[in-house]
């Protein structure tokens, strides 16, 4: 196989585009794809400051790297989730990347600022804190961006992530989630910052190839708390489908955005107000984050009392 | 494991219902499920004559058997599709079942009556005639039922079939098919007979267990033309999901019927008229069946001419 740009031997194949690239041409193609999506989906312009949600993994660091090389103004934000060694290593990777490129990396320290860590949020039924961890990240990325005046938050969600989320929502027919899933979530409240996903048309292996070729030093391991998560199972099933029907994942996601989403929308528009406790935007009286934290504190107090009595 | 009815050792487990049955109690449970669906979904009543679409496989024969044991009036209909040995064996099984129980089995002979066989309909791209075979079956089951005055046609589609079809329609976001998929398809034209699927909540292995315990002699092999069909791939993926999330298939299908279908409906209502060629109901000028037959005849004539010239 040869590079479709320069005809040298190819190093990276992108089967669903029936393309292949050498290591020299690939990063340019990857950044073109990012640029195209940012422009086509009207995510942000070069005169806007973007806050990139950084985890230390390949996707968020590849996104940050590509945006900078494309001439966008992008700062980073990292949340210390407190998942033991994994968090320490991913923090180190994020800080090293920021330092190497002379970039601003904002940080939130969950344990220091809020008094809890993600492992404290593990659900009784599944033993996993993944759903709560999502609430934590959405909450703090939004709050910090709003507090510091960033008009937009960019996350590294790729095609595999988005297709797996869509798959989970379809399998359970979460029609309200379905109606709201997309690569651009508009601000519908003064305290709700726009969210965009510039990598949503690039596959996991595309971003991995970019990170490797651009020598981005990222954390290789998956989050240890996500082992056995349903999202990983959905990715696996979609990968099997992709093997026999190349492009199936892309058609599934893009077909949804084009036809399916319109069809499932049409419910009541969501009305946002401010959380009675913290003032952040929410559909409820108290926001999901505050309810989650309150639940965690109640549980901790119960445990403390139980141990005091024994 | 013990039978939940009589506490004897169980022979059949129905995991998604957290139930198990001995061979003595299982058929009664199975028929209860069929009866419940027929009543709950208002499919037909005991004073209506039902035409069962029979293929000689476990699902259609189990359905026919269960309906008769439940006291419904059910005749059968078999289409000779002309798929070589497979068709000959499935015809023999269907005729033997009808003879054994003293039942009426109507038949259509595709080659004799229409001058073609299903293998003639293989598509150039996929090499498979599965889509055309579906058109053939829908057309003749409907036409014969309408001609003979049956108010309803029952097919043996089970949970696995319906979930796989839904999966395929979702993966490709066929929103118009999605809006029309369901266990009861009402008659919307005088020549369009109601279609019902009384087994849509019973899994493939449930109907296989019923057929084995009731000693129904059915054709074990799958249709040889369906090898590698996408529907089988979708079944396989859903089976993997079912392994880690028992009940996932059922939730996927029932969730769709409850929430998803409503959400994707809302397009224009379909207006039916009569095919200019054969008079059967269709949304187009000429119906899908007549167009398919005409295409086949054109292709055959072209081939004949080509060979005549060489």
C-alpha cells in the first residue's frame, strides 16, 4: 500500500476512507480533518479562546496538539480525579505536554477543593463510578470555562466514543439522551458553555496514529475503574461490525446525526434554571452534581457513625 | 435448577424471565405467552380464521401448533421458493405436519405459477436473493390471504428476528422502516391483509425448545442462500450483548415499541393504491414485486440474447 499523497510506502491505513498515508503526510491529513469539522460544524473561530478538556490520554492531547498546529488559541484544563496511580500518571503526562509547548493548563483538585475522589463515588449496584465521574467532569469543565470566560469547551471524544454512546442510548431507547447527542451542544443558559467535539469523525486508531507519529507522550493505559464498563462492550461490538462492514460505525453515527436525531427530537425543549445549591445551570431544583455530592456525604456520615458504634 | 411450576428438575431455562421449567410444564408456559400476546396486542379472536405463513422451520411450525392447541382456527400456507434441496425438504416437513394434524396447507409454486425461482433473484452486488425473497413472501402471503378472505396472516418472527431487523434498521437509520416496524401491521387498504407476529416476545431458543418437547419435526438447517447475511451477523452481535446483559434483546425491542417507535414516527402517513400491473396494494405506480419480476425477466432476456449471439 502506498501513501495517496506522495506514493511512498504507507504507514497508516484509513479503511473507511479507502486511504493510506506515510508517516510524513498523515499528520497533515489528520489536521485537515479536524479543521474541516471545526469549520463545517461552526465550532469556533481562530479569534476565540478554546478550553480543551485534557485527560492525559491520546485523544485529548492529540486534539490540543492539532488545534495549536492549526493556529487556534487553546488552553487546557485537567481535573485531578483521585484515581490513585492512574491519576498521578495522567496528571504528569498532561503537565509535561503543557510545559513542553509552553501552554496554560488549568487544574481542579477534586479531593483538595471538594473533599472527595472519584473512587468514593462507586455505585453500589455496578461497583463503578463511571456515570458519576461523567457528572464530575461535565460539571467542572463547564464551571471553570464559564468562570474564566471561555466561550467554548472542546473535548477529545472520537468516532468510537460517540458511536458507543449512541449504541448504548439506542439499545436502551433513551430517547431524551438521543435527542441531545451531537458534536455541538449549544449554550442555552448564560452559565452553560458551548461544548464541541472536533474529533467526532476520527476513529480511535486515527488519533492513536497521530499521537504516535507526532511523538505525543500520552498515558497508554485505560482508566482502571472502567474495566468491564458497558461503553467498552459497545465499542467491542461495533468493532466486530466494522470488521465485516467497513465504515459501519461512521454511517451509524453520521446517519443518526443526519436522519435519526431529527426523527427522535420533537419533545419539549429543555428549560434550564440555576441550581438552588451551587447556582450552576440545571433542569432540576438541585443539579445532578450537588445531588451526587450530597448522596456521597450522607453515605460517608452513615459509615462513620456505624464504625463509631462498633 | 428446578421448574418454577412443579419443582421437578428443570429442562429449559428462560434467563430473561428468571424462570426455568421441566419438559412437562414448559409447553403450557410457552402457549400462555402466545395467548397473552395475541390477546394483549389484539391480534385476532377465536372466531377468526388465521392464515399461518409456514416455512417448515421451528418458528412457523411451533406457532401453528401452539395456535391450534390454544383453540384458534389456523390454516397454513407454504410457498415453494425453488431453493433446490432445501426447499424440497422444507416442503416435505410442512406437508407432513399438516397431514399429521389433518390441517389445510395452501401452496404457491413460484416456478410453476410465476416462472422463476428465488435463486434467480440473487443480486449482483451481494450475490444474495434475501431481500427479493422477502418481497416474494410478503406479496404471495398477502395476495393468497386476501383472495381466500382470511382477515389476518400470522408469521413466526421471534424476538431474535425482530431485534435483528430493528438493529439493522437502526445501524443504517432507516427511519421510514423504523416507523413501520411492529408486531401488528394494520390493514390500510382493502387488499392489504393485517399481519401479526405472535412470537415476537419469545426467543429463538424458546421456540426451538417448544418444537423439540412437542416433537414437532421441523427442518433444522438454515436457508443455504442466507449464509453470511447481515441479519445473521446482527443476531450474533445481539447474542453477545445478551450474554453479558441478559434481557438486552427484549429491552431493545420492547423499548423501541414503547418509546423509540413513537419518537421516530410522525412522517407523512403512507397512501396505498393499486399496482398498475397486478392490482395489489402499493405505494408506487407499479408494486415492488412486479418491478422485481420485470427486472428478472429483462436480465434473463439479455442473457438469452447474449448467448444466441455467441
